[in-house]
């Protein structure tokens, strides 16, 4: 999820000269039209009159343990497959004066839509939000979010554990500021109170740890993830990075290597236009919110607060 935002902010500050076929070749593109039941249409970022269009991008963090040899993020022999444990709906305003990033709790209890997987229909039952990704990939999550919000998702991007860690390392680490020390034995994470610069491994542990931090809920983890993303975006859009072409290309290379998107967002021309469209947007112009929710009453899950969420979707 972070790689997508970092990619746009970095490209925007850089301009477009460094964008190359290599970066485009890094991105894995998949067509989800069979899953969503509608053909993919790439919405032009800018029309013939130079006017921008509002864009909704669904950013997903996959919890796939593929390639992981340690058990610090859960035993890969037990936690097979992948789920969208972090999902953010990113809206770029039509005038590009602001962006809104809405986190959707993974434990939201929803009706999973019917989706296609390998030619078969799956879904059509109630479960946690992140089940949609597990049973039919990003296309089913896109279909679910459209069902929940009434919005059309124009693009999507998925980043896995390795991609996230690589972006943080390419940035030279990201600053976190803690009011108290953090200890998560399961992931070997130890951070003191105050300010620290964390590397990719520490960063992934920090944004994923749940039971040993704060109140142990996914909702408190979302707040921590949002704060980390804000710090990451500030680092990605800093002058020091943007004036260092070698380091900047390293960041862009890392961001694109860990990325799976729709065919439209994988097109370097579309990325270029989108990056240019947000070049006047500062980190402070991005608002991080959490979807309004209510307790389900089972002590584990939440449900959408329909009345509270409707003005947000509007």
C-alpha cells in the first residue's frame, strides 16, 4: 500500500525524465475484469482540455509469506495463501488540491460478493473483509469495496512483505516517534521511546505487530500504520531524496518491483500523467481516515457504520 503512494510522490517530485522501460517492466499487471464482471477501462488522468479527473485507487497490502524463511510474521507453513490485511481506498480530488486515504479494517464483517476464480464462482457468504482477497485475489476485494461504498474503483495496487521492506530500505529508513518503548518478541522488534530510524525489517514488524502493542486491536494497528505512512511519504517527497537521482531511482525501482496493479496503472504513460497531476500536492494535503464502524457484538469483528460512512463516500 505504501509503495503505491510513495511511487506517485517520488515521481511527482522528480519529474518524468528518469521514468524508463525498466520501471514499467518491474510492475506485474493483472486483468481483474473476469472477477469484477466488468471490462477494465483506463480512465484518462487528464482530458484534451487539460482537466484532471478524480481517481479512486484501492491499495492493498498482501500478507503472503512467499519467500519468507523466518516465523517472525507467522509460520509460512501455517499461514498459506494471502489476505489483504491492510486496505486503503485512496481518492485523488479532481482539482488535485487534496487526497483522502481511508483505511478499511480487515475485521469488518461483510457479505463477500460472488467472484470468479479459475472459472468457478466463489463467495456469496458473510465473512471478514480480508476473506475476499484470500478466495479470489484483488479483483474480489475491488468488487467488495465497490459494493460497500457505491464508488467505482479506477485502479488498484498490491504490495507484499518484500516490496514494503525494500521501499523502506531504499529510502534509507523511515523515522518513527514513540511515546513509549515497543517490544514484540514474536518479530524480534525492540524500539526505545523517542525517535528512531527503522529499516525495512523493523518497519514491517512495526506496522504488522498487533497483540503486544497498544490495546492489541487491528484498529489501533491501523492508526500506527497511518502514522508510519505519513512519515514515509514525507521522506519520499523530501528535497534531499528528489535531488539525488541515483538514490531516487533506487526508491522507484524498489517501489515498482514489489507492485502488482491493473493494466492501466502498470502503463508508464498513465503513471507519468498521474505523477504530474499530483506534483503540487504536499504530504500535509493527504488526509488519513478510518472507515466509520460499529462493534458487531461478537467481541472480535466490526460492521460498517452505514450512516457515518455515507457522507465519506459522497
